[in-house]
C-alpha cells in the first residue's frame, strides 16, 4: 500500500496511552464476549466483532479470535502502527494451537445447520436477494444462516460475526465438511492482484490452485466447468499469505513472477476441502492491486464509488453461482 499504508493500519489499532506500557501481548481467546462490537448492528449483521484491547497492569493485551494467522496479522498491525506513530513497544505473540482453533469453531458453529447442496461463505448478505427476500436469518452467538432454494438446489448462506481470517477459515471449512452438511463449499470474498493490468473492483477471480507455505497444490472445484461472465478471471495462480503486512514491495515483485492474486483464506479452505474429498470454489472480487497504484485499495473500501463497483461485481458473482448450481447440482 506504500504511502497509503497508514490509512489501512491505524483505524485497526486504537491510539492509547502507552507511556507506562512495558509490552503488548497478542493472543487468541475462545470467548466471543471478549471480542469488541466494532460495527453498528443495524448496518452490518456479520463480520462486526473485532479484537479487544485491554490494559492490565503494565501490559496492553490484544485479544483476537484464536487463529494463528489472525494473531500474527494483528501482531504485525500493532508493530506497524507503533512505527507509524513513533511509539514502539515490544509485541509478544502467543499463537493458538491447531486444536484450539478447531475447538473454537466446533464450539460456536451451530449444530442445527441443515444439509445443503452448497454452503456459501463470505458476502452472503449481498447475494440472492430474490430468493432470500422474506426468509429470516437464523441467529446464534457467532453465526447466522439462511436456507434458500436457488434453481431447484438447496443453498445454505452462512454468515459469521467474527473474522475467520486465514487458517481459521480452513478450520471452519473442515468443520462444515466433517459434519457432512454439504459436499460443496463456495467462498465469495475479496483478494489482491499481483498483475499490474488489473484495476481494483473491476474483476472477479476464480481458480483451483494455491501456494501455501511455499507448497503448491490443487483441489476439485465446479465453477471451472461453467460459462464465465464478462469480467471473470479463470484458472489463475493464487498465493496464500497470513497477513496483508507480509505483502511487502520486495515480496510482491518476486511473487508476481509466478502468481496473479493473493489473500489469506483461499488456500487454507482449499486444503481442507482436499482432505475431506469435497469440492471447493472461490469467487472473489479483485479489490486492490499490490504492484500498481490505482488510487483504490483496502484503505478506502467504504467510499460510495467503491461500494457501487462492488455491488455490480457481486451481481455477476451471483449469476456465476446460479450457472454453477444449474449445471452441477
């Protein structure tokens, strides 16, 4: 993000009095009650819980949802905010164990979820307005869902109040598939481009491969058999990174030699699907460009212009999902 980095980082890390703070401790908690209500509920049903900052003695505690990638991401955010504000403190990171991540998801994911031909994560509030209209959201702590009919197939729209960033998305995918709710998971989200020709908020991307921890792998999807929309990028090379702050200029130059897009979740979800023998697809809005400045990016996501462009892309994503359902269900 270059000179715009502060616009992304600083709103995520509150400006607190650190004059007598010895260090900042970052760790995950299994309690949703410790996650901050950072979004007005009348405008956003999902993804509104945020890490809480708590002062205890000479330490400032940052409590997040218990994902290894998410705790790493927030430790990097805090360290970067300290550099920008000129008030650096040691950042002490305690990452959760894998079993703690899985336990957290199993604890909060409702056991009453119905079976479906496809489970859709991500931008679920914005999809299938015609079919979902009049169908109320079922709510519990952490999640909400709708069970609707689309072109004769059952679709479970699954929303989440907290951020299932990075490998926590893999745990969520694994839990859904382990419970045999579906054999097809589809994630509608956003990612960054490593291709200088791709302007933000103009393209959708999908594929069946990613590079995670330096290891490339592929999974079985269904959208590769579906006729694409006009602004669809297909069969592209994706790389999974745990934090936006890890995506430095030097890294982007090297990664762009072999990959076109990047985000924290796709490879983790695809790997979980491979392990379960299920189908996985992503259908993502290309929302920023890491190698060329288009004056749009993660730092201005709430502008009216960006919102209008994304609404148009989500309509195309919905059209693509319909085609996939009709053709493969």
